[in-house]
């Protein structure tokens, strides 16, 4: 069965960076895009960006351009999202999702807390 | 970018009620819309894809309709386990993906 398993919660100081991993299993990793979506506490879902695991091509929402980096290691079927220059407003749960047309599978989420 | 306007943002209903949630796209998206249910502390779960196709394992009381710019999620008879937040998602011009703002369904 398809699974996306993310790394654990992180606490970071303002200005730092965070890197979240997302290990895929149950399907061929390079066949479907991985996207990243975040959700602040009590708020809605916000799309951050996409990555084609086969080519490594990426793109992000304008809001995150210059701050987000999405990479992958195809040997271990793992995608990564790194967000830099963290501020308090980046405190949220970050989800990796598989896209097959729409989003069909979600990771369990990773809570990133930005606090001094 | 396409904007998705979801309404209402919240509603109160009783068990057994028929509930309807609407998403309106800022431009036509054919049938490239999905609906998700999210419970507190959990990742969203897909209910409907391609506007009206029921995800495997999802109860038949959930249904979706619409095409173009107006879409509806209907719960025909609300059950206790359906109290949650619901989101629409358009993927017509992916990337990007665009979510609606969400609808919180609460117990009356």
C-alpha cells in the first residue's frame, strides 16, 4: 500500500532553516510528483510547491520563492523540503503529498515550530 | 492563478441532516476538482475525485457534483463521524494546486 512517512517534529529559532523528509513506499517513487502543503494551527491548507522526482524539476508558490528548496534521493525513495529564514509565521504542520491528478496520498505531517 | 471560494466557512447540523458545501472556481476547471475531509490532528482524506467520483471505501452518503466553475459536496444523512472540516482542491492548471478555504461542520 502507498505510504508517505515524514520525519519528526522540529523546533527552530527565527532565521534558521528546517529540512523535512518524506519517504515513499508502495509505488514507484519516480512516477508521481511530490508536492508540499502546509497548515498553520486552526487555518486552511496552503500549497507550497511541487517536485518531479524523476527529473528533479521543481517549482514553488511565489510566496516561498527563494526560501524553499525541494530535493530527492531516488535511491531511497525520499523527498525533502527545506525552508530557510524561518519566522514565527512559518509555524505549521507540513505535509508531503503525492499528486496523481489531484492529491491522492498524504504524509502524516511534520510539526515545525519557530520560536525564540 | 485560479481562486477557489468555498462556502459556508462553517455550519451547524444535526445527525441525519442533509448537508451541502459549495466551491466556486474563478475560471472554468472542467471536472478537475477533489474533496477532502480532515479531522483534528489528522491529515486530510480524499472523499471525491474528478468532481463526482467516490473514492474507494468512502460511504455512499457522500456525493459530489458540478463542472466548470461550480461544485457541490453533499452528505445525504450526516453521521456522528462526519463532523470534520472539508476542503475542495482544484488541479486544472497544475501546478499550482489551489484549495478552498474549508468548511467546518459542527454538531448542532
